C-alpha cells in the first residue's frame, strides 16, 4: 500500500484535479484505490458523488470521535473508495491542536491491516494545519502540483521548507515530487515558472510529466467524471496517464 498526499499551500493549483485523476488512473490499473478528502470544501467527494449531509458521516468523525475509516467509506460509481470530507473539517484546527498523537492519527489508522487494500490518495486543503499534517505524517510520497504561475511556485516553496523542517522528526527526507500543471507552451510565464522550478527544487524531485492546460480537465468535474471517462483521448487524459506511469515505474504508486 502506498499513501500519496497531494498538497500545496496555495489554492487552485490543481490538487483536486490531480488527486481525482491519479485515483482514476490507478483504478484503471486494476488497483483498488482509496480517496481521503481532507479539504473542508470537499470538492473531491462531490466529484465522486459522495457528499454526506452530516459531518458524522465524513472523515470529521474519524478525527473527532475516532470513528473507524471503514465506517465512513463509500464506494463511488467508478469503483474508487472514498472517505468523504465535510465543511466542519474547518473546525478541527481549533478543536484538536497539533499534538503528536493528533497529527499521527491518520498514519496509525491506515497502518491497520485491511483498512486500505490498495493505494491511498489524500486531497489536502491549502493550509498547513492539523489535516495537512495528518496527510504528511501518513504518506509515503507528497505530490505538489504547481500550476504554471508565480504564486503557485511560492506555495510549493513553502511546502519544501515545511517538509525540510519536518525532516528532523522523520529522520529522513520525505519523498516528494513537484508536478507542473496548467502548462501552456504559448505563455511565457509557463516556461519561466518551469525554469524557476528547476532552480528551486532537486531535479530528481520534479516530475518529468507536465500536465498541460486542457479544457477537458476543467470540464470533467462538472459531469462528476475523471478525465479518462469524460475525454479518454484528450491531452488531459494523456498527461495524467503519463503521470501514473511515471510514479508506478519509480515505485512510488
Ligand atoms: P485545487 O484543488 O488546488 O484548489 P483544482 O484542482 O480544484 O485546484 O483546480 C482549480 C481549477 O483549475 C479548477 O477549476 C480545475 O478544473 C482547473 N484545472 C486544474 N488543472 C487544470 C488543467 N490542467 N487545465 C485546465 N484547467 C485545470
Ligand atoms: Mg482542491
């Protein structure tokens, strides 16, 4: 079982799009992926058609009253298992704090045999709070989408600093991959951000795959579909297939 956290401290960079299509791509490889939605906006859950009315039926109750993940897991039409998010997740920082036993709660739960038979993909919110820390402590790999703009790059650099600061806790470098998204070769800013990324991060930690700006990727969530089901021959489907191949080949997924 591999646990992948999709995180950037900036919003709107393609975290949810990446989580959705990684899950779908892994499901196509006959794996049985589990999605965990740690964003109070719960967009990923909504795309999977799983949107609990009560916080108690979401991952909120796992954090607040230790409800087993299996109790709140639903199976989406695509076969992906989903631990849905809920707006009340935004209360957790004040409710729980950031003690060691709190930030390792997800890690402990996912290590119980049978909880996650296949790969796990966690969609994070853009804040480094108790939820994202749970994702970081639970994961084997952090994927950091960087939409091809300067603020997304700044957010990714904040993530790099945060992960490096946590290295003393992990006593190892936490595996990470920076993923350039919304790349548009006609735009000067896109290639500038790509060049800046190459200077900001270790070359081996930057994905070879780039996700191009593609309308099918933006349209598919409105149909509650991943890009492979919505537009299988689109460049969006091609790019996310290449990403899954790259991560699987590197033994990261
Ligand atoms: P985040 O989860 O980081 O906030 P999203 O995945 O929700 O970001 O993406 C933000 C917006 O950008 C969404 O409307 C999404 O459909 C769109 N989007 C993401 N990636 C692409 C892409 N490669 N091409 C076109 N639109 C994209
Ligand atoms: Mg999102």
